C-alpha cells in the first residue's frame, strides 16, 4: 500500500466512458482513486453508489474521481451503466494498476478497499482504508476535499 507523500504510479487504461483515463493528465485540485474488490457485490455497489451520489460535491471541490477493480472491461462497463456512474471506472483485469498501488490481497489477488487522493504532482495526499465500513470512504474523501478546497481559497473569501 502506498503511503502519503509517495509518488503515485501512472494509470493509463481504457475507462467505461470509452476514453483513456490517464492519471497524469487529470486537472484540478486532486484525483480520487478508489479501489474495490469486485463489481456487483453488495459492499462494492454501496461504495460506488455513495461516490456517485456525491459526485457533484466532489467535482465542485475541483477533484476528479475514478473507480478501479480487477473485473474485465465488459463487466466494469455493465456495472457503471447499471448504477448510472457519472465518472470513469477502470477494469484492471491484468491487475497491473492494483499491483503498482499495492492494493491486492495476497492470496485471492483481488483489490482491497483502499482509496487514494492523488495531487496534481502525482504524489499521494491521503489514503483511506475501510474494508467493512464502506460509507466511510465517501465520508473521509468529502471531509478531506472540503479541507483542501477551503485551504486553497484565496485569503479574504470568508469561510
């Protein structure tokens, strides 16, 4: 698992919106990269829907978001479409991104539920890991983004 301050590995994969998602080309305050074990499972569905339901708030803070699992591209596309996910999702069926980010469970080779916030300079700004309390990922991310958004505002703009 990557630690805060470490350089984030590049991500360059086809996403569910038909475009290539390239982490280093994301603009804005930061990029939220959430890893989840498997599409269509109860916890992963709840987590994805939580991010979907708060997508506007994430985008308004200046952040982008992407979901990553070890499913194949077709499954990931079906999962994103069935839940009307407005942000890109990536199928990492070769597990290259999961390995680079250190999120794979050792024996089952599925991603752990880990969320990274990546700065525009490609360094890890925050790491959140909650295997059971899936809603905490959204809560932690929104809290972090709010703090970061407020800190980035020019002085004298109130609170």
